[in-house]
C-alpha cells in the first residue's frame, strides 16, 4: 500500500511538472548539454543517441506532427535538420519564417513530442537544395567569395547565423532554457573542398568556429567532414559507413551526422535503393566500435516543392529511400527493421555509456566481438535501475561478404550470417541480427480502388480504365499559349552576352536571348548550291538550352557546360534568332559555386555564310526574363481567370510553350494524394497556387538494375538501383493541406508538348503487406525487456502486420505455416503446410489495423512436419475504412 501511495504521489508530481512546463513554454526541465571522449552528456548522463534527419521545408506544417511521431515511434531520440538560408531570407534583410519555413513551430513540435533537436545552421547546407541553401542575392555582394577567408562573406554569414541563434534564444528553445535544441552545426562538409582555398580555407574554418562559439548558444557545436576542426568543435563523419571514423582529438566523441540510407535521384537516372540489411549492419557496426551519435540522412526525405531542387538535374522527389517515404508513409521493412535495431541498442545503452572502451575479441579471420562492461565504479542504484543482466553487452560481427560463420563466445556457439552483426544486450542472448529481417514488407499503391472492409474474399482490382474515364478526374481542360520570346516592356537590349543568373536573379528558370540576323539572296543561293545550312555554334551552355528561328524550335541541348553546334534554316530578309536558357536547379556543391553561373559561356558564332562567319557574341541582344504566365500568375487562384483561356479539344496536337488548366475534386478520405504527369513533357505544375515542383518525363537507362538485390558487401549509390527503362519520376506529391473539397485548380506550363488529357489524380496508400517469419527468428524485442531485465524464456517469434492509419486488413491473399516458397506477392506453398494457416491468420488479422500472429506449432494446432524449421508467410491487403475507391 505504501508503494502504491508513493507511486500515486510520483505520478501527481509528474503531472503537475508537465503542466507547469507547458504553461512556461518549456518542453523539458532545463538541462545542460556537454560531451566527453565517449558521448554527448545530457543532464549529467552520457547518452547513445539515434537521430532522424527531417527537413522542415520538404513537407508541409500539417505533415510535421505525423512525421515527428513516426520518427519517435521508430526509435529516434533526436530530429536533425538544416536551416535553409535562401528560404528564410529570399531578399536581403527581409525574413520569412512562415508556412514551410516556420522554424520555430517545427522545433516546438519536436520538443512537444519529447525529442531533442540537432540544428545544422551551416549556413551552407548542400542538401541537393537550390544553390546549396545560399540566397542568390549573396553572389551580388561586392567583392564576395563564398566559404573562405573573405570579409564580405564572413560578415553576411555571421549575420545570418547570429539571427538564427538569437531567434532560438528568444523563443527559449535551447536545452538550458527547457527547449529541445541540444546541438548546433556550423559549416557543412567543408573538408571536402578546403584544399581549394589553401591557407585562406584554414583561416576561415578557425574563424567559423570562433564566431559560432562567440554567439553564446550554450550547447555543443559540430563540424562534419572537418578533420582540422578546432578543439572546441566536435568533428563528425558523413558517409555510408563510419565505424572506422576517429575524431581529431581523443577528448571528442565519435559522431555520425549523415548515414546515407539511400541517395538522391537525377532526371534521366535510375532510382537508388539501399537494402535495410546493409543499413542496419552499418549502424550496429558504428555503435559496436565506440560510436555514440548516429543520424539517418534522411529518415524522411520529402519533396523539393517549387524550384528548391538543386543540381543541376535533381528531381522533384527527395524520397531518398528513407524509412518514412515522401508522402509520410512508413517504408517497410526499412522502418520496422531499424526500429527493432534501435530497441536492441537501447537495451545495451547502460553498458555502452558506462564503458570508456570495449573489450575486443577476435573470433575468426573476419569475425570479431566487442564487449562493453559496466564500470565497476558505476553507482549501485543505476546498476539496479538498468538490471543486473545488462551490466555486460556484446556485438558479434561477421564482416565476410559471402560466407556465414559459426563462432564461440562466452562458452556458447553463435551462427552469424555474412555481413551482419548480432547484438547481445546481456552478453549471452542474441536479440537482433542485422541480416535477419522479420519486419513486414509493404507495397504502396497509387490508385483508386473499392474494397468492402472485413471481407475475406476480396482482392484488389487493378483493371485499366479507359482514357475517357481517367479524364473524368478533371473538368474540361483549357489552354493558353505562352508568347515565344520577348513579351514585356521590361525587356532590355545590350551589346554582348550576359550571364544568365546576373539577369534573372533566379526569379525564373527561363531567360530568352533575341537577336536579328539579315540574310541576303546571295546567302540563300550559296546554301542551295552547296546543299548546306548555316550553323549556330555556342562554346558552352547549361542546363537545358533551346535554339529557335522565327519562332520555331531548331534544336536543343541538355547538359552541364556542353557545346552546341546547331544547323538552322533562315529565310531571305530579317530572321529572329531566339535562344532560351533554362536552369534545372542551381549548383549546390563544390568550391566556387558563386562563380559557376548558368546560361552561356564563351562565344556564339554563326558559320556558313557566303561572306564568312559572324561573331554574334558582339551583336545586340534583347533579354527577357521568365514567362509571361509566370509574372501574370496564371497559376494563382486570384489571377488565373485574367488569362485568355480557351477550351482544349480532345484531338488537339500537343504543342510546346503552352499553359493548361483544369479543376478537380479532392479524393475522399485522408490518404496522401499524387498526380501522374507521365503524359507530359517538361515543365512546372501548380495546385491552388502552390508550386508542386518541376516535372520532366525523361527515361532512365534500360540497364543497370538487378532483379534481386544482394545486401552483402559495401554499398554504393549504383548498387541495387531500380526503375530502369522507366521515367525517372511520373508521380508528384500534392499535400492534402493544399487541397479543397472541390474545384482544385491544377495549372501546368508545358515546354515540350504533352497530353494533359491523360493526367490522373490518385490516392497513395499501403495496399499490400507481407510477412515472412521463421521459428528460428528472435522473439519480438518489445517483449524482451521488463523491469530492466531481459526475458527470453517462454517467448516465441511473432509476425506483426499493420496497415496505414485509417486502414484495415481486408483480405488474406496467402497464408502458409510450414515451408512456403518465394517472396511478397510471389508466395507459394511448399511440401509442408498447415491446413489451419489461413483460418488462424484470418481470425487474428481481418478487420484490424494491425495484428500479431505467433509463429509456433501450438498457434497452428500442431506440428505439420516434424524435424523441419517452419516459416509463416502471409500476404494481406489493406483498405480504407473511410471511403470507397475504384481501382485503376
């Protein structure tokens, strides 16, 4: 009774504390953060920390709470994000902290979830973000050189970093104020380019460290990929593997700021995929070898809305093969397997934080153990708090890329799959192996479909809809032509070629160059007699460049500083030579990006004339920035009606430089929404005035993908690639918060010619879930810890299946306990099969959002085949509980 009363008093005190913290604006009781050679020290205690990379502008504020909560559920302790200077200060001195750039709101949501925040101010971010996060106006500051010992740059950089630190302090967001911010970063991967600047680079990095520390943030600062980081700054590792990383001082802990769990995608390229077995292996190896802070880059990748994608040529999706996909849904088995890994690591944390270094034991030529013992001086109360069995934790690694191994450790035999780590929180029992995946596999579908919940005999119908049925998603389409060339009284004429960004200031992707060329009758005769054509030659252009003569496209080029040799057809008299330069994301990495520029480099010549070549570089050129439709805001709800729209006929011939619009109703339910622009060419799209990004139907190479991915061995971005021979991106995310119930305005600017009549809007959800769990797998980790001890006796492996929120398991397509063959969507029965398989799984799962099925003979009414290790394989379908949808 006394114990119960004490517990009630503790709970009451805790409730009052939470209420007081909420009223005061604090998320935690104020605490200090420091570090030693082993780990970050939070409120006086070392911590082993898992961090989830989430970039707030790559999602809407309405998405943030769900993403943060799923990160926490997945085992994250920390959220990590960059700060995006060009989003916060698009015009010098004019700041934006609204909408997707509401940094304070994002941090408060992190804090309210009970997570910490690592904020990477930079202010250079790379991040495959336009211009590396720098505002374009920065390159126009007189005398500026980026990221070196340059007074104008340092002045602007310090002003912005101070702005952010002061904002955090004012909003009481630092840990010592009760906020979630435990760590900051200055600069970003500068070590990759430092040698380009020589001694000026070395001076700059020392200045950056002193400047950051001088701001009095009161939390540690990090520099990633910076071997010469000053002693007052933690230097950290970025890469696919960081288990061999050592900081530049024995007084610093081992931090991994970017574990690349996928890779970004470029237009016309394959889609990278990193198998979760290898990802888990890299994380386990990192903590095995004294690592203490690890961040997934990215845990949620999101979307490059608007023109924020960097490059050149990075696609609108920034999905990154992350545990939480672009739409905010869990990517399985990546999310679930990593969640199990994080649970196992947390079981080891008491020993990991206590030991200054592990005991190393060689178990074989490519097998090794690292053993962590709680320090003998550890306070006895803390030892009791964490359980006596966990005073010792061990990692057993097999780094052989091909062969499994059997090893002896602590008097026991352990079987280690190739390229794997087994985790033993008590130095005896394996609770997790990085190569043994028991988390479900989810297949996400983009479709309308109709399913009646709770029925056991319903399957997804994937019948193709006729084109006229597809087009019913939209009202009738309307169109208006974009003027080709000069359309504004703000155009101007000068002698010579101007650099693209100096003219556009990145206010638009597009810059028109126009000059007029007179062709004589002698030239026409000269070409006819010799059966030749004149040629426009340009030394170097980027990213997309088009040559037009008298309003018609003569040719185009795509690439980064490529040469153009384009034959043209002139008529007698005056001819308009029109050039269109298009950026597809500004350079975001490397040294001297302020000097990289866009448009044209070198000379423009017209060759093949009777009287010799003409150097057009010295001609008069008229410049026009952007599109008329852009500047008149054809895409906006308020201004679009002012355009001269006409109805688009069903037999209209697709044409370039055309605007299209139509209205559509929002799909029922709460599932994420996507739009298929695969029938279009290249351009940009808006929904209700929100810029959803650039689109481009360019196809990836047909080769370079493998049907089955082998996780074993060191990963690189070309290994396990997918999507060969298909458009790099066809589907584009339309956030729910940008939609109304009906009359949603979709506006497209099409550069090349495409067919909007085939565009469809669809719902995106997890439609298929599969599980495959063996008797030999480990029991579920959440059931292994109770009162600080590890409980193994009497527990069996379990299969856990789940659908998205608002969805239930509506049918079981396959179930077999025995020796099933194949993989998800290709399962088949083996020689051994329990006849109760379907009924047992159906009873446990049908009509439920999630379910658990024990993998044991007793659960299936007996042993279907003795002396054989059995496996349970299940394929199930999920459907929405809130709407009826028609499959497509």
